[in-house]
């Protein structure tokens, strides 16, 4: 990628345990941008010479105060998934839109576990030392009672993340985010094919250039995504700022 002039980025694990400094050393050896997924990893990176850092949603920046603290150490920050799309726009206005990186397409991580299903079911081994790394050769999905397939992926620490089947996409909120000044958007993929990745990226490029509207973007993304799409945590419910009277 670097040889072709493409800016490479690597995501850190979601968890770093004592004695796993080798993982940090590996990430730093890649000499590329890092997506930081935990405050512990961020703290460890700050003690070393590090590259361009982007704080991920799992740092749980939900307001301008927490965002300001993290932005002392990272170049950009992705808001927590506890915020809906309108609240993401509000945070961008408060924290500085140039500092916000919004995820416009992704499969939400819904479960993270130490247990490696690749090692357990696709190997005779018991750890990374003797499993043969089946996670690098096989694709695993968990199928629910409705027939939806939820992708499973292993990280560099051999921990597994289960992702939601539907892709969460922000077509209905893209104009709102841009009006709030957000200019950094991220697309994340799990089991999409190369052709699907190319098409999703093309559709967002057309939308950001004003060539297609939000409604068309939403329709075409639903047709392209492997299991369809959803607004997910971005959904803005009517009257979401109103608190019910407690009885």
C-alpha cells in the first residue's frame, strides 16, 4: 500500500493484558497510522515514539469534556456509539469538527471474547503456538435464529469479535454531519467482497461530491451490503431529548 502512495492504517486490539507489550512493538514496527481502541493502549503508546493516532469509538468520548481530554493525545477521535447521529453532530460543533472522524459504514461489534472459535473448531491446537492460524485461512460466521450471518474475526491477540450482520450506514445523516463541519468519514468492512468494498466506496464518493442524494445512497447501500443495512445506533428517535416523567 505504501509503495502505491496509499496511507495505511492498522487497528489496535480492544484489550491489552500485562505481558503483551510484543503486540505494541509489532504495531509500532509497521510505521503507519494507528486506530487506538482502548485507553490502556493509548497510555502505553504515549510512552513510546508513536505515529499518527486516531481514537476509536471504544474510548467512549460522549461529550466535549471527554473529547477534549482525548484530543490532547490523538489527532482525531470517533465518538462513542452511545450517541445518535444528531448527538454526533452536536459533539462535532462543540469539540471541533476537524477533530471528529465519523464512521459512515460499518458492522457494529456486538461481542468480544477471549475464546477463539477458530482455534477451537478449526484446529487441533490449543493456542497461537500450535493452532496453525486458521483465522488467516477461513471465514467464520454465526447464524442466528432468523438466518442472519454475523461475521467473526480474530485480532492480533487471538481474541474474537462478533459483528452485527447488517451494515450500519449513515446515508440519512450525511448532510447533517457535513453541515456540522465533519469532513473525516470512515468506512469499515468485515466479510464484504472486493467488489462490494469498491461499490460502497464509490457510492459514498458520489454522495460526498453531490452526485447522488441521501435517499439513493441508502437504497443502493442496502442492495450492496451482504445482509442489508440499518441505521442502528445512529437512529434519531422523535423526542429523544425529552425525559419521561417518573411515576
